C-alpha cells in the first residue's frame, strides 16, 4: 500500500511538472511597439481602424490581437463566430451588445463577448482606443444585417 501511494505521488509530480516541448519564446508587447505590423480591419469598418496580430494564426483557434481606432470613432454593429475576451488598453470605449445596456470600458477593464452576439462600440474622448482581444476561434467580424443596408 505504501509503495502504491509513493508511485501515485511520483506520477502526480510528473503530470503536474511543466514540460517545455517547443522552442516557443515568451513574448511581451506594448501597443506602441515598433515590431507590431498593423493592418486594416474588415471593409465595413471605416479605414482608420487597424489590427495587429500579437500571437497565433488569425485563421486558427486561439489568436490574440490588438484592435485600434482613433478618438470619436464608431465601430458599426457586427458579430464574431468566436467568443472574445477583451481588455481595454487605452481610451474609453462604450460597447453595446444587442439586448443589453451600454457598458463603458476604461483602461484595465475586462470584457467578455459571446459568440454571434451583435454589438457596436464608440471610442469617446480625446484618446485613441486600443483593445486587446483573445479569440477562441478564428478571428473574424461579420457585419450585422442592420448596418449592411
């Protein structure tokens, strides 16, 4: 019995120990980092909107991005096939999910957006809005029918 407990404890340590299998490097980036490659947002969002991929492949699961818009900018109603986990990095962003009251995000605040739930946002004030978004599925944005017409 004692030998069985010892083997179980040893097996637990092996399972719980972190194992580095790949040569992947740790990463830390500011939204102002010169290494970021900013690109355009989907066509239905005005041109001043930009996205930078931070980690992962946006065509696959679990990609992280920065989403940046200038002050006094409206992000039209849209939805994502993936849930999104967000933290506002700069600015003040007012987000309205369909059927819910508007939520005011300030830097450091976390927000969760369910998959396929239409929403819109406005960057208010004098500062640009930068939002960190972690997507569970591939990164996409689909224009809502209301704003497509």
